[in-house]
C-alpha cells in the first residue's frame, strides 16, 4: 500500500510539474524567414495572391507527392481558398484562405490544419529594394490554455521554420523560371475572344518599325480591297498576328475581321410566338447559368461559314482565334509592342496561366493617320 501511495504521489508531482511548466510556456508562437529575388515585386505579389502556382512552391507536395488540391471562392485575392487532402497522417487535410492582401505589399493567409493551435496565420511581406525584392514569410499561432499545444509550440521554430525555408527556396526558384518583365504599368485583364472570320495576308519584314509598318500598310490595302470586292463588311480593328519574332526578320499576318452584310430579312423581327422566344431564351440562360456554376465561361457564338469568296492569291480566309486570352491595353509607340507581349507572358506565368497559339494586336488607331506616340492597341495572348 505504501508503494501505491508513493507511485500516486509521483504521478501527481509529475502532473503538477507538467501543468506548472506548461502554464509558463508562451501561449503564442511566431517564426519568420526571408529570401530575395531579382524579379519585379508585382510578379511576386501576383504569384502569392492566388493559388494558380501554389502547388509548385509550397512544401506540402514535398511531404506528399500525391496530395490533392482543390480551390473555391474567388479566383484570387481576398476570399480565394485552397483545400488539400493527404492520405498521410503527418500531412492530413486542411486549407489556406487569403484573408487580406495589399498590392505589392503583403498577402495574409488563414491556415487550417490538424496541428495544435488556433488563429494560424501565414503572412508574406514584400519590400522593393530597387534591384531586389525581399520576401519575408512569417507564421503565427495561438495556443491559449491548451497545454499540449504550448509544449508542441516549443518545436514550431524547427518544424514550421524548416518548411518555411524550403518553401521560400521553392518560391524563389519558381519565380526565376518566369519571364522577367515588370508589367505593373499595364492595364491587363483576362478576357474571352469571340470567333470572327478573318481575311489576312502572311508577310515578312526586317525587324524594324519602319519596315513592319510598310509591310502592314501594303497588306492592309490588299485585304481591304479583297473584302470590298467580295461585298464583306469590316467587323473590327485590323490585327497584327505574330508568327515568328526573329533576331533579324519578323514574320506576321495582317488580318481584318469580316462578315457578310446583315440582310434586311434578318434585321426584321419574326412572327414567332413570344412564349417560344421566351422558352429559347430561358434554355440559353439555363445553360449559361450551369456553366457559370461550374466555373466555366459561357458558350461561344457559332460562326456561319463564309463560302463562295473570290480571293486573290495572297489573301487568305480563316476563322480567328476564339477563347480565353490575357489582354493588355497599351497606348504608345508600336516599337514597344514586343515588350508588351513579353509583359503579357510574365503576367500569365505569375497567374498560373499557360500561353499558347500566337499573340496578336488590335490596331485601335489608323496606322496611316495617327502619330506613333499616340497609337492605341489591345494586345492579346491566348491562354489555355
């Protein structure tokens, strides 16, 4: 019986020691690490302010290559959320949600996982140092009176700190693979390009602005004449579509969107019953709503084929690109258009978008009558 009481007393002393020590341990933990990159601060911010490339830099996949990610909420910025599920108990499941962000300054995530603690926050602070950008990743967690959490917090600096260091190395390495162009001065958005018929001339010029403009003017004259001869209407601004931007030669297409004139019969309203039209509209709205709920764009209009055209040998006809694209609005000298295209590549890469097909520009100003520095363009690069 005496030994029993001795054992009981020892257990009580251990428990009291555990509680007393735990009570004096910090109820919060904080750890931070830093890294640098020579890429623009806007590119770093855009990479962090969404989940398009999260799987490529965050260390979760290093712990479990089979981890499964899914997103919900906003596509980027506050409200964007990434969920993850792992079959490994050491990784478990959880989520990262962007709860605050200021452009080119910081991004804050709310972190949910199975480890001890509440109010977990991961914060990225960005500082532009001129040629370099400082990236500071900090992590904070509250344990309150959860004594097990307070004891677990003794290892946060090592466990979480090592992950942060590895994640920063991944992030800097990923950014280093992106086109290094600062696009923050451009107005860029993701858009849908609707299908259009194009008449175009494929041409080549020396890689200087005068030669390009001369080739474009000559090609446009041929395309406009072919459109007029075939009684086609011009349906949009002239396009320059890049095929190959070589070191000495520039290969490109000069195109005009065209359509057949709207017939008078098509312009008049039909005698179809109103309820039939309403039903058709309701069907279209239902499909569009279903696509939107699934995160997909609305259906694209269908082009009627252009048949029976009589075109000269150098003028060709084909449907233009239709689908998703990133678009920049640019006003200035056309000699800067190659740089604008590079900026679009940089933007797309930071947002997790894969470019494909050929970049093209819409000439919103008449190339013959507008001063070069006042020219206006929409610059597009298709994305998958």
